[in-house]
C-alpha cells in the first residue's frame, strides 16, 4: 500500500469529516450535517449554510433517483436495497431533508441490460431532472452508465453496489461518478486473509463460479491473491456454470471425486441456494469447507439449509458495528426489521452508504464553500475527500472516487433464537488491510 493511500485512510488529510457531532441522538444523523474540515493548521467545525450566498437557488425538492433490480433473480439484492432507500428517505425528510430541502424518491427497476440502463440514465437526468442518481447492481450496467454520466456531468452519480474493479483500475470515475462500496479485489483479499487465519493448513482448492464477468473476475482475484499469500496451494479444478443453473449434480460429483480441502464460489441468489441444498444432500459439506464471496446476502433466505462451519464474506453484516454499542446501526437495523420482517442484508447497507453519502456531500459542500445550494461540481470536489458514518461502517472516500471501507468475514454457526446461520466468529477487516493501490494487479504483486 502506498504511503499516500495510507495517509488518506488513516488521517483523511485535508478532507471533510461529517456526522461526528451527531452521535448524541439518532435524529441528528438525519438533520443538516455538522462538518469538520481537516486543515494543516487544525480542525474547523462548521455547519451547512442557511442563507443564500450563491446564485444557484435552493430547489423546492431534491429529486433522488434509485435504480436497482425489482424483478428477476437479482431482485434478491435490489428489493432490500430499495427498502432501505425508502426507510432512509423517510428519516431524512423527518429530519429536515438535505440541507433543508425535502427528498423526492424516484425508484426505477434495473431491468433490460446495459443499453436500457444508459437510456434510463439519460431519461432521469436530462428529461426528469433528477439531482442525484443512485444505482446499480450489475457491473456491466455500471460500466455502461459511468462514461455517459461523466460526459453529461449534470447529476451526482453514485454506484451503490456493482463490484467490478474496472471502474477504478481503468480510472473511469473522475468527475461526477462515485462508488460507495467495495470491489471484487477488496472482497477477495479479505476472504483470503481470513482463510489463512482460521484454516491455514489447506493445500488444495476447487473453484465453482457462474460463467460470466462477475464470476470470472472473482475467481481471478481470489487465485491471484491466494498464489501470492499462499504459494504452495494447488488449484485442482475450476468449474464454470451458466447463470441460473438448476442442476449441479455433475459439478458436485467432480468436487467429491477431487476431495479438495477448500471450495471457492461467488454464487449468488438462486444459484447459491440450489448449490447449497444439492451439495448438502450429497454430503459435500461434511468432507470439505466452502468459502462464499458475498454469501451473506442469502443467509436469511437459506435459513437452516446453510451448514455450520462454512466461510462467508460479507461486505456488510447486521451484527457489525455491534448494535449494542453503535446507536446508528441499532436504530436503522431495528427499524428495517420492523418494517420488512428481516435484518438488513448487505445490499441494504450498500444503499445506506450511497444515500447518506449524497446527503453529506451536498451538506458538506454547502458548509465548506459557504453557499446555500452547491452545484454538482462543488459537491463532487467534496465527495472525493469525504468521511462519514453509515449504519454498517465508517465510509472514507478516496481520490479515485471509490470507498475505502472494511468488510466482515466469518464462519457460519447455529445460534439459539435465530432461524438462520450467523457468522460466529467473524472478523472485521479494516480498510487499511484490504484497500489496494490501483491498478489492483500491480498491488497483488506487492501484497504480503
């Protein structure tokens, strides 16, 4: 890790820290932010502007577009994300909106593929005039929308979930586009480090992944990191399956024949559920351990079908930060459960990161530049140096417009009082341990 990045992560030098003064009451998190500006000569605390000092007028409403899958298999991510968006917008409006402006939530389905998402982005920003855009889940959709957002430059655009590292490896996010979540690189370095802590003696691995970009990217990151950090490991086989396969009997049979110490998968949604249920019926989990990248999203859906003793990586996990100690997580996770009947899975926390980032970036820009309502250029300048609290973590943005944040990795366990497997024990991997310098492939060669 470069010394510059380390300073960014640990000091937020020359940046903007928001929300710290709000810890005395949950309501204050959703009122106009108090902003701490870290300067070479010390720290100055200021509040968002309340009088007009710029020509840009404060709007009557703040139109916030949220785009995520509401139909199809990927709705297992999109529906919880939109649920969190609705919850947070209600909270924000109850606290006075964004710098005094009420938020109007505009929800659209992420359906139809990259071309449709580009058309929808143009419609929302150029015809419907949204002030900010929060999306997407599909990496292909993000890669298609980002260049258009950068070209237009009219709306703050925050990718809340898509995991492709290409956005940062290729320097695509430069002006108005940001991502408030981790990439496949961050997810997998956390998973490998945890495996080396809890299962250091494994020698052989089989990978089984969906045969498309996300599955291939995860496997490439995992094996590159594994070979660097555990060079004696032997990859016995890599298995590829089409999206939404229903029968894994052939792949499970091959894994049983190979008898690996570890199986790695980035399966999600119905593929993960089908694989777990069929593998359990064949006794696979009794003879090997499976490591699931981002597997947390299905723990509550799988309930008791997920065997204990498996390794699960989670970009967020409802028990971290400890809700007994962290007021924000306790309140938001509790309200989410009361409203929707489950604990928030990681896509819901991802949405919280994005929406709160939008709110804090606008309010911090108003405070720092002394204006009543900042334009998107001022907001973007602040956002790339912003650090702020979110229910699942403390989010630190970096000059490459991507969040530096930690992740959770744990081992599944049956816990009395829960009808699904929890992560016990789990470890929080802080951002300084898992955030690469970019491009990530060069960092892989140096990590140790």
